């Protein structure tokens, strides 16, 4: 394999969408994962300005993407962030964007952008949050005294009913 073949093999086999964007905002390359995640073809983006992404995102999301792109090409590193993406079929998904400035001879020449579909993870996180809230409501509103101890027998939680039963004001008194 020569370097170009190695690069192409890694680029195309990635499980995330990878975009290469020049400093002026022209999309130089995008891998085939784009179609699987969004329904859009590579040829719908390659050679176009990043404004082509506007039709693939909510207005708020595209504004954030544009702003962060400009910051990166001027040397500001941005932490990963999430935006709402609109698939070709109209379905909304959440993508996490990680990006780094591309450099040549210590000069920024563009941007390497990775889009990861985190929709399912976000749904699971939301379900867990709801479940935890329901559990907490059940515990806090129970008229029975309830406590939870860790492996060392340290009380890590107790409800108000338990405190009231024993005349304590807070968990630290147990």
C-alpha cells in the first residue's frame, strides 16, 4: 500500500462521517458513511461550500457549525459538541461533531470534521434520567423509611421518612 491507499482505506472504513474542508469552506472530501447516516450522497457535498450543510441541519445547528468552523480555521480548538441533523428522509438525528484544524507547515489549511450519530445514545441517556427521577420520586415520597448502604455499610441514601422515624435531621446523623 502506498500512503494514498492507506489513507483512503482508513477514511472509507470509518464508522463515522469524515469531512475534509479547506480553509475557505470548500468540502474537499467526505467518506461513504455519509449516505448510511444521513441518506445524502458524497457527490451532494464534495466540491461545495459548507453552506451546503445548511439543508442538512436545523438553522440553529448550522449557525453553530459555521461559527465553530471559523473559530477553528483561525486556530481556536473547539471541544466536541452536538447538533441536530436532518436526514434526507426528513428524520431528525443528533450528531456529535469533533473537529481539528488541518495544518501544513504549521499553517492552518482547513478542517477535519468527524460526525458521529449519537441519537440512540441520547435516547438511552434520557430513558435512564427518567428512570432515575422516577426512582427518586418513589423513594422520597414513600411513607416507609428507606436507606441504601454501600459495601462498607456506609449509608449513601435515606429518605425523609426514615429520618423522621428516628428523629434525625440529615443523613450525616445516621
